[in-house]
């Protein structure tokens, strides 16, 4: 008997010792404490999430400093691991520490498995090499899959949360998490609201990956999630009055809505529009709803028609005005409206809303956020491309030309480009608009665009010179006032674009040859 007790005590001590290898801070054990901790984490990150672009993936866990602050704990000391120099000290795990985690995750004891699961979810925020190897090459995903498909709610919840954080990680972790898609989708109809929310967030993280044009794996993963039946249960989640559940469903739906018309059929047949409209008028869910709408209106003319016919215009404009001074939170509303104004009919309808044009113009003038200013300039460029002279008149009456002229000559590359598009759109509507511009201020700025070696910027600059030569009063006189104008045109090389080289040569010939289409 004594031997048995010593053996059990030794085993317990060994188990505690190897768990101590990877434990950083204590994790609450009671259900109420776990729930309170998760709510605190979610609430702390909700504001941050609302300020990120849709491509940003969402973690539930806090950053290292946020976790310490929220838990009232001091940052523990840790030994430096030379294999993970770029990983914050808190998240560095050695091979032996990860082996201890793996052993606990496969334990016969439920509480031990859950605690290991919680630690993996935390450490994967900045995955050490040893942890990455365990997830990508070891039994981690297989074990987590067994947990989410098992009967225990606590295990399902923690495993789904861990998979969600793995899916939000770098490529190797993200692609490994995709095998759990069918199991996560099955949780979307769970009777437990928290589990449904976590599963939706995990699918949203998987669908959020953006590998660019050189790789279509991200598109295939989104197709896999859609084809496995995720859309309908996610849309059903919008029937809930729980704000957090609606936000998570919208996060997943927005990322899954990246695609073209043919890939979005199920969104259309699921009765999505009415449910989005209902939540659009709720200040707590409007931003997430607008992310969904922004992607659907970008890829589907059918949805653009549907949203305008069902009266989305007025609440969108209302949200735009309400969120205009709240930084990046306004981005999805701006992007949605920018998609809609690409259709002349919808632009006219939106312009009838008192606050629409005024708010867009004010956002191009605001210095609170560069990314908001860039997005607002894109929306304004779509507005000013209108063929309706009344729209252009309304924009000019908002005294927008002065600010646009200043933006073209200073600031970040993308801001200058956006402002240049707006000016060129307005100027292209005829000499009466072109002659309102301050050409002495604008010409040096557009010459800088020509010298930029960026094809789009060069095209804008050359287009401006052409308007001066062919449309503006005293255009040649304006050009003569800037000594290096012709030198800038002559310096345009066949690269990056032979057509731009030919365009520049044509303008030089027009200037010196005073061709018939030049305006005296």
C-alpha cells in the first residue's frame, strides 16, 4: 500500500512538474471564472476588431501585455530560446515544453486536456518553432478534432477556440486547421450559443486568409467551407438578438462572401438581405453587417440591385454620418457605398440623402486616419466619374477642389493618387470645370506624378498635361510658366510602359507643333 501511494504521489508530482514547464499564468478552473475570463478577453478585443480591415484575422486571446493587465499579473521571467529570437519571450517554448503540452493534450484526464488546450490557444498567438512543428507535423489537430467532435461541452468549446486561433496564424498553421471545417460547421447549430459563436469565428478566420493573386488556395478554402454547408446555419444565426453571436456570424459571412456572382448564389437564396437590414439599424452590429454588404456588393450586381431595392441606402448614409468621426470603424460603410455609387442610378439616389456627399467630402479632408482618407478618396473618385453634371456641381459646391489640389501635391503616395483621380474626373467634364482649378499649384504636382515611375501615376500626370493643351484656357501659357515641364515629358522612357512613352512624345509634339487640337 505504501509503495502504491508513493508511486501515485510521484506520478502526480511528475505531471505537475512537466505542466510547470509551459505554464505562464494561472488559468481559472471554475465554469463561472472561465466564462468571465473569456468575456473579458472578448470585450477587450472587440473594439480592436472593429477597427481592423476585414482581412485582419481575429484572435480571442489578448496580447501578452493586455493579458497581464486584465489579469493583474506580472510578466514572468523566461529563458531565451535562440531558435525563437523573433518571438516575444513570453511565448517562447522549447521542444521539451511542447512535448509536455502534447502529453497533456492526449491525457486521459479531461481537466488536463482542457488546460493544455487553453495553453496552446494562448501560445499560438506567437507560435514558437517547436509549437508550430507540433501543430503541423504532430497529433495536435487530430486530437483537437476528437475533442470538438466529442460529447463534452467544455472540451468542445476549448478545442474550437484553439482551432480558431491556429486558423488565424501563419500559412502553415492556417492550412493545417482546414481539415476541421466539417466539424466546426456541425457546431453552428449547437444549442450552446457560446460554442456557435466560437465555431463561426474559427470559420471566419479560415476564410479570412488572403494569399494574393499568385496562389488560389485561399479561394479554394472559402469554397470548401461554402460547399460543406456553412452559409445557411450562419445566416440562421442572424435571427438571434445576441449581439456577439450576430457579430461573429457576420465576420464569417463577410469573409466567405469574397467571390464573384456565381460563387454567391447560396447567399442570395438564404434570405440574407432582410436579416442584414434589420441588424444594420443596430449600432452594435452595423459595422459587421456592412463588412458583409461590402463584399457582396463588390462581387455581385444582383446583390447591388437587391440592397438598393430593399431600402439599404438611407440607413447606410445614416451610419456613414454617425461613424464618420470614429476612425477606421467607418471603413466598411464607405466601401459599401463606394461599390453602390459605381452605378449611376444608385449614385443619384444616394446623393439625394442630405448627408451623403457632404460626409464623403469631409472624410477626404479629415486627418484622423490615413486609411479612411484613402477610402473616402476612392469613393469620391467613383462619384466624380458620374456623367451627371448635377452631381459634379453638388461636389464642387462643397469646396472640394482646394483640398484635393493640396492633397495631390503632398502626403502619402496613395493619398496623392486618390486625389489626382478625383481632380482628373472633375476636370474631364469640360473646360468650365477645368478652368476652376489652380493650375499653377497643380502642374508641379502632376509633373511629380509623371516622374514617379508608377504607370498609373504617370498616366494621370500625362492626362492632365493633355487637358491643359487641348481644353484649358491659356493652357500653353500655364505650361510655359513651369520651366521643366517639357523636360519631364521628354524624360519619360519606354519602361515601365511603352504606351506612356508614346503618349508623352505625342504631347511634346503637340506643344512644339501647336497641333490643331490644341486650345489657344
